[in-house]
C-alpha cells in the first residue's frame, strides 16, 4: 500500500476527519506519482476515506486511472452524472461525518455544487498534504538534487551563448530547449534580463539586445520526475567597474550571511523562524547602503513555490527534510537588478546546497 | 478608453451590478492584453466599477502595472496589507452595493477572506467576461487564423520527420521546438500517439518507437499573441489496408457530416443548438458501425477550451463571431484511435475553416 496514503490517514485521525477530498494537482501527483492531468480543466479529484481511496475522473482518463491509480477505486463522472453525487453516495455508504477539503484550491463554484449534496457542516477546510510535502524524504531530495544538477548544466551551457546582440528571448528559448532536450521540463518560464530590465524581478524576456558592460540576470528552473529546481545567477557581460563588483559582492555576501546564520543556528540546535533567514540578508544589504529586496525565498518540491514559507508573515520553522531557496537581491529601477538564488536542503540537521553553479562574479 | 471595459460596464448595468472583481488570468488578459502573470501564484485581480478600473497586484509587478495597465489605478497589496482590505475601502468609497465575482475561478479561501471584509450579500457569482469573449471581433479571429496558420506549417514540418524508430516524445518535442522557434508558444502539451496509444484521447507522448503500418495521431496547438489554435491529424505510417482506409474515412465523413449540417443550418438562418454539431458526427459513426467518441468539440480563443460549449449538456447556440473545433473520433482500446480536428469560425453567418492542413488519408 501507498505509504503516503497511510501517513495521510494518520493526519485524518489527528484532525478528527473521516475523509479528505483532494483537488490540487500537485497533491494528486504526490499521492500517485501521476502528473498528466491538465491545469486547463479540472480533470480529477481524489477522495481518501479511512478505509478506501477513490479517484473521480472523466471517461477519457479511464486507462490512465487503471494504470497509474491502480490502488484507487475508479469513479467516472460526466457532465450529466457529476462528481458531487458520486461523492455523496460514498460518504453515505462509508458513514463519513467530517470531510476535509482544499479551500485554497477548490473554487467557490465547486464548493457550491458539492454543498448541494453534502451538508456544509460536514466540510472542513484543510491543507493536510502540505504538512506531508513540507518534509521531503531521501528519495524526494534526490529528485530535487537531480533537477538542480541539470540546472547547473544548463547554466554552464547558456553562459557560453552570451554574445553581443543576442536577445533575452533567444537566450530564454535556448535555456528551455536545452532542458527539454535533456528529457526534463522547465519549472517556470525562464527569466533572462539585461541591465535595467532586471530591476523587475519577474521581467519577461523580450527582444532587448545584449550590449557590452551590463549585468545579465538568469532565473530558471528544471522539472525532472515531477520535482523542481530553481536558480538565479547574475553575471557581468564586459568589464565590471569596482563599484559594480562591490554591488554584486554585496548581494553575494547577503546570501552568505543568511547561509551562515542558518548553519550556525542548526549547529547549535536552535529553532529557526523561517522569515529570519531572508531578514539577515536584508539587514546585510541595508547595513551596507544597498536597498533590500521585497520578494522572499521559498520552499520548493513538486511546486516551484511551496512550504516552508519564508516570507515575513510566515509562521514556519525550519526542520530537517525541508528544501528551499535563499535568494537575496538588490534592485534600482532603470539601472539594474542583481539576485543570487540557490536551493538548499536540511538533511539530518545539516544545511546542504543543491545548486552548485559558480557564483563568484563572472565577467565575460 | 478600453472598449472592452466599456462593454463590460454595459453588462454591469444589465445585471444590476455596481462592480465586478476579475480573478481569472485569461480574463485579465482580455481586458488588458497583458499575459505575463503566472498560474503558479495569484498575482493580480482587477476591480471594475462603474467609473473606475483598478488593478491589485504585488509590488514586484509595479512596473508591469504602470506600463501594461496604464488606464487602471494601481493598488499594491502585500501579505501584511492584503487585497480584501483595499477592495473594501474602494467599495465603500464608490458606494458599491452589488459586486460580481468569478465563482468558477475564485477559491473558497479567497472568498472567505473577501467576506471577512465584505458582506456576503453584496457578492454575486457572474461570468460576464465569458459573454464578451464568446463572440470574437475581426481582430481576434485574425489572431486565431494566424495561430492556425502556424499550426498548419507545424504539421507539414512534423510530417516529414516521421521515420521508423523515432519516438512519440521526440516528435512531440520537435512540434514544440518548431512552434517556439517561430516565436509562438504551444497552447497545450502536444499529443503524439502511435497505434494503440491513441485509444487514450489524452495520451502522454512516451518512448514508444514508430513501427511500420500503424496510425499516428497528432493533436497540438499554437498560442500566438495570446490566442490559441488546436488541430488533430491522424495519418497512416505504412500502407493502409482497405479496412484501415474505411475506418479513417468514416471519421473524416463524420466531420464532414457535422460541417455540412452546420453550413446548411446557417444558410437557412436556422438556430443551431451547439451539441447537435457533434451529435451529427456521432450518429454518422454509429450508423456506419463504428463506436462514437465520448469527448466533445469546444470553443477556442484565449483559452484552448472556452465558450461556446458543444458538450451534450450545453445550452449554447451558435452565432456569428464564434470560433470552435469540430473533432470527431473513433477509438478501440488496445488497437487504435483516430481523430480529425479543425478550427472553424462563423463570420457573417458563414462557416469558415481556419486550419487548412490536408486531411485526406495520408500514408507514408
């Protein structure tokens, strides 16, 4: 039997629930390893009760369900035989009196439809799978390591493609094709930003041509066996001035400050409130006269952004088995954007860096 | 001023609403032409009142908002200054007493957060933008034509790549790279399915190698200037037997039956209930001893699947300005899957075919 479903049933007990309805695609992948449902339409739901597990899907996924969800009971739904009626009959049959659902994912419409058949009082918003996903097992960390390794290879490949007049869009496409030729997927649309374009953290690569003497920011990730990597490198195309080198090194040192802080806390077996990691980096930048970043580092796994949350209002604490980015940056509108991002895991209370591409200032 | 926002305000009047909250990404694109927000996180909402239009987004999208939403008032939200409080203050200031929201897209969590600040009685589930999007203007149809044209080019390109032992995955990657090298995007992950693999309509291309004498199904789409194409072609690799040719021609004739039915209805200015189009094709297959398809044709535009809905339970009627697929198929588990899909538009009450790749039986 699927050990993740066993763990999930323990959480059901803990939360006094008889069952949980799973609608989030990566959560469906987590419980099955299948990742072929589209995000365009709602293709499947899982219902996990104390004794059985069900997959609800369209007839067009029948073969998929039989193959990739072989330990699930298949319930086909159609527009004229909708899933909420099937859910109701199972709930009645198994005498479910409390049903968890993913309020952060389920739409208001789906909820309204569901509560036409099921008493609202039965339904409890939960995020149980997140509690499981936030702590990665050895196999999951290995998958993220593999994704990061291909990310590193991608960086050393793309790095050699830099030349005067190449466009951001061309480089972004090269990144994507390299990853896909290596039988992986991108975990998000690659960002390539020249000079002032990088002052928008989410710049969309365009026809801007590369000219000498500017920073070039690459932010991209690999998805391999469903697990994501994410990495940002900023390099200098040309000969950086002393001031530009100092700017770069301020960001690098901000990252090292966050890393050292976390390492020393772990070594002392002290608890680490997740947002303090970025705060150390922000403080470093502020103390040295640079403007701190307003984005945040983040957990990573089946999603490129997931728990643990490192943003300022997060209540998460760092634990062994967590995998996350540390990514300080400094930005000046109309001038530049510099960011350095690596992925780290805590294994047996030790901090391990998974992305390994060089990050001393590279000038070409 | 943005004419789509003017049209939307007319719908607000018609529906007795003072304002509408837009959360769906393609709807945000429809009202702005900007398509750079990620699906991973909820990056932006639009609020359209009778007099003003607002964009709520994170500070990291500030430059985007200023550039691509220049006729919107920018309201930045942060985790410690959430959007529902900003929505509330606008609603109070503009004396909004009824607010539409997209219940098919908004999550239960977002709704709960919103209704902490806003009386539930003010909120009305609506799908206003869908009413606008279902009827395309000349410019939109031209964009879909351009996407279809690149789809046709892609088909004639990929067609020449067929050879013994090439894998489905290799061909799918070739389709994707060709489209992306032409400065477009894929509208969904391409499907390439050899022989029995095609009996699953949503087969995921894998390492299956091409061997002589089987059907090969291609289902792929282009996204160009935000608008989608979609096309399916089934060809025969080898020399088809008489029976195989008959099978193929049955599907082709089913499609032609649907097309002729729709054309004659339009010529007679008779109303056409959308599901009858596929039903004509299904009936043709059944009458000739082949099993009919259980999927449905669909509208297409900013989404690859959108209104008009052609599935059996749809209440839509066909109108000028609609763009949609007609895609019959027949499947036999473990044996084959044959499907032919083209995109059509109704322009001035005439049916126009937008995809033009050949669809007589091609044998290689």
